[in-house]
C-alpha cells in the first residue's frame, strides 16, 4: 500500500456522535408528531380534554388514543424504512425528499384504511394532523442539521471515511490540501494510494475499507490519459460493492453517464449502484415465481397447441436450447420454441449480420435459416414462452435485460459488462423499444438505465407494453 505520510490520514469516524445525531432525529420526530396530534385535537374540539369517541372495528376509541397510536406507527414506519440510519443523514436534501415520499405513503395508506373500514375519524382532524406532522418533521430536522450536524462536521466529530486512489500522486496531494480546507463536506481522510501498473495494488486498502463499509467511501482521482484510466479503477472497485465517488471529468461522464448522480453539497459525483438491492430482489423473485406459474398453468392449452402444430409442420426438435450468459457471468441453458432449421448455428457464418461483422448483436431480418412457422412465432413473441421455465429455475427474471450470447459477451466493453449485474429477462426495455432494430449503444443504455432506476411499478409497465409489442411485431426477426 502506498500511503504518502501519517499526516494525510484522517480520523476514524466517531460512531458515538453519529448515533447521538440519529437519536436526536428520533427525538425531534417524536416531538413533531406529538405536537401535530394535539394540534389536530385542539382544531377539532377546541380543548384537549374532550374525549369524543371513534367507531373502529365495532369498538369505540377516543380520539386521543388513536392519534397517539398513529404517532407510534409513523415512527415505527420510519424505523423500518431506515430514516434513522446514522450514515444516511449526510445526504441532506435527498434524504428529505425520500422521507417526504415515505411520509406521503404512510399518510395515504392510513387515509385509505379509514375509507375501507368506514371509520368515523374526522377527515379535517386527520388532514390537520398529517400536514402539521409533515411540516414540523422537516422544520425540526432542518434545524438539527444546521445547528448540530454542521458543527459536528466542522469539529470532525462525524464524517465519512474517505480513501483517495488515483495514478497521479501530485494531483492527489494537491486535492488533499483543498479537501482539508473544507471541513463542511464531512469527509475524514483515512488513506491515499497512488497506483502504478495494476488496479489490484489497492486490494489491501479495499480489505481495510470493507471492515466498516457503511461509513467509508472511495474517491477516484485520476487523469483519463494515465496508464490506468478512471474507468478501470471504478470497475475494479465496483466488484466489491463499495461507495464510489469521482470527479466529473469528461471521460467519466461519457462512460458512466447512466451511473453518475451529483453528491449533494459536495463537488463529487457518485457512482450509483443498481436499485435492485437485496430486499428488492426478494420482491422481484417472488413476483417471477408467481407470474411464471400463472403463465405456464393458464397458458398450458396454448403450449400444447403450439407443440402439436410444430410437430406437424416442422417436426422435431420442438425446443431450441443454447447457452446464454446471465447475472454475474453465470452460463445457463436458454429455452425457446425452435424457429430455425435444424443445425442453424452451424450455418451462422453464411448469413450476413445486419449491423456489421464487428457489431455485438447478430441480426438479419431476412435470415434464410428461419422457418415459415418460426417467422410467425417470432412476430408475436410466442417462441419466448419456454423462457418462463428459465424464470422458475432462477436463471432469468420476467423483466430484465436481453439474455446475452457468449460470443457477444467477449465483445463487451468494461461498461457493457455491467449489464450482467442483473438477471436477464423474458421481456424488458430492449424488447419494447425496437428490439433488433436498435443500435448497440441504445440497447446498452436502456439496459443500464433499467438497473439503475428499477422499480416494481416500472416492471409492471414494461409487461403491459410487451402485450402491445406482441401485436405490432416491431423489430421481431
């Protein structure tokens, strides 16, 4: 490890102060919702001693008990959604936006609950409670951030551990001087490393970081014309799921435009990780299993009819099995209904690629190997049905990037390999945006943006759009 001097090392983050600030936020939220509860009661009744009752589930409850229960549920909801995780408090405005969204969900869900169960709780009192609570939560949090967090940062009581890596030692040292002049950024410099010939030179530093990854970040500070480019350094770091910051140089913006997001209140850009995190993977996998079972069971008559017609028209084999590269470069056997003549793969070299010989994707709208029935199946995407078996096995997802052939992966750039960070899908952004008609750059952009902006709602929308594409057949050949 190439650390310049002991003077360049920052302090270890004082977790005591981190947790002190998080507990302060919890206390301020409790005070905020408590005040909101009694403001709503006073608005409704004019005095706090009134004990009017509300009918709920066939039982009568007084207003005061209910709003106190609402307070408890609201705070628990914040706990579950991570509103009191110490490290996240650095992302001020972004955190406020997320908190506002979560609060809105809570308020809407509670209001919907009242409607479904015909609760006699006053709509006006509830509206006053919700709006007052939201207002006070954000006012108190803003005051705490300015009066407490900023002072703790300036005194270096709290901060994010920062590891700076690059190839130009002089550039790194100049940056360190500027960084230490701006304590408000909230970074504690721990170590620096100037790389010479290989990105693996920083593996020891990475190992040190992983011991307390939640509080640590890597800043890549490297000129684009060095022996090791910023892209190479970022790609190596991303394998370890670290928090990565970069300076917004022209080369980084061109290569990582789908991944860069401004780090608020700092001069850096952050490399976004995929939004399909552990929790979302569970949600996505559960949906995959349920949806695939429905398609297979309900669509069984269609499957049987297709198999019988294929046997009569083009004979065996019914299925086409080929190797595909899935998530994290894992190979799997990919299933489709056969749409080409037998031994079509052996004749691939005799067919011209519409996109050119050096292109990643191989497509030809007039491919002579495709059978007449195969053209029909491809046009309405029924040849894809067996892929739901791949989904049940866990090799694929219902929605995701297009499954890649091994020979395609060998042509991927470092950026292209990042599309293998999520499971390929039966349908996805590529399939509903033009399919084979798309240039490779556009196809890659769609796949990367899908991973970065994933949401369950977006998956539902892509499935809905797929139904429309099946009727148009655009790009399906």
